[in-house]
DNA sequence: CCAATACTCAAGTATTTGCTTGACAATTGG
DNA sequence: CCAATTGTCAAGCAAATACTTGAGTATTGG
């Protein structure tokens, strides 16, 4: 529980399609290394390396019993991700809300000023 | 709106502390390339490259007026991230809930079986 | 007991990434 | 108009990443 790893280690862990697929698989339930490797045309070693990266990021945890290593999603690690994303989202949306109110409040006052500031999305 | 980029391109875009910092900055409001570059001891070119990566991932959008490129968070891109994370979270938590009910239901029936399946978190 | 099974480790390699520098283009304030 | 501001492009480079192979270690079903 002494991990204060920066958030980008989580993103780094998911910055690869194989690891995303593994994580998606694990969010449906625990699995062994060999199980996880099956869908991929890749050596078991490679999968093991991906799992190490996921584990170090805190997104999954693994436990070896006998010769089988069972992997599962670490709910706490996932929460770190959720929290970060939710925080950004709330910042962005709160700001867009304020902006909407501003635009509604002023009837025909210089609406160009905000566009120049880049506040307004345009396709 | 023709972007069906895989989710890992979002994660890839945030898999770097500089880009995370830029995105955090932008979630507080739009900024120019030079503004974004100020906190970093890095060339403007490098910041431009980071911005290209963020833009291609769909997480931000940029618009050039005159000689100034203004960058802002793309709410739709952020939603893609939010949705993916929320989906995994709900899968994990629903499963853990079912598990809790199972454990509560059986009084002293073989509680070891589930531990062997790796379903139960252990420190 | 022994041959699968299930990993694990070390070393090597091709590709990608995160920068740099230098030259250049476009815009704008005075 | 001209110099400063703001950004872009191309090329190059060191380090990181995503693999590989080959050899080795436990563990376990039959």
C-alpha cells in the first residue's frame, strides 16, 4: 500500500492494445497467465512481461499458487484511474456550463470576444 | 466525427507525464502552444509534438487563428475515456458484489473453494 | 517417478518514442 | 516596414518498448 505512483504509469500500462485486451478480459474475472495468453499469437514470456507492467502500475494483482499465477483486477488501482478521469471531466463540464450561462445572460453583447479566446467549440 | 480510433490511442496519449500535465492544464481552460510550453524546460517543437499526439487521440482539439494555435479539451474524446473506465469499473464491482452475496449466503460451506479460484483479494 | 504443464530469467533485436537542432514561414505590434 | 512573436518542418539521435529465443525451475497429474 505504499504506492504513490504517478497516474501516467496507469496510462502507460494501458497504452498497448494487448494490455488493454488483457485488462478487459480480467475485468470479467480472474485468469491464469496461460489463459490470458491463449487469444494472442505471442510467446508466454511476452504475456508475462505485459502482466508485470500491469501489476507494477497497480491496475492488477497476481498471486501464485503452485505453478499457476492467477491475475485479477485491483479495484483500488482502477479507482485511481476512475477518479482522475472523473476529476478532469467535472472541471471541463463545469467550465462549459459557466460559459453557457454567460452566453445566455448577454443578449447581443460582443459574442465574438469569447470565440477569439478559443472557448467556443467550432467544427 | 469519423474517428473510430481504438481506446488505447487515448491511453497512449496520456502515457507521458508531460502530456498528462498539458491535459490537466487544458482541462482548466484553453491555452496557446507557447502558454502550454512555459512550465517545461523543453523546446517549443517538443510541445508541438506532444500536442499533435493528444490531438490525434481525440482528447484535445486545436484551432489556429493568426499565428496563435489555441488548444482545448475535446469533451467527446474525454467521454470516450470516461465511458471505457466506467464500464470496466462496473464489471468489476458487479462481480465483487455477487461474490459478497455468495459468501454471505453460505454459512460454513467450503469457503476455501473460491479462494483457490483467485476470486478473493488477499494482501 | 517422470513427462507434461506453467511459468521465469537472461540476453538480443527491431521499432517506436521523446527529445534535439537548424532552417523556415506567417503574423503582428510599433 | 521590420523585428519580434508564434509556430512548423525535416532530420537525426539516444533511450525505451515490445517482442524474440533458448535455457532453466517448480509443480503436478497419471
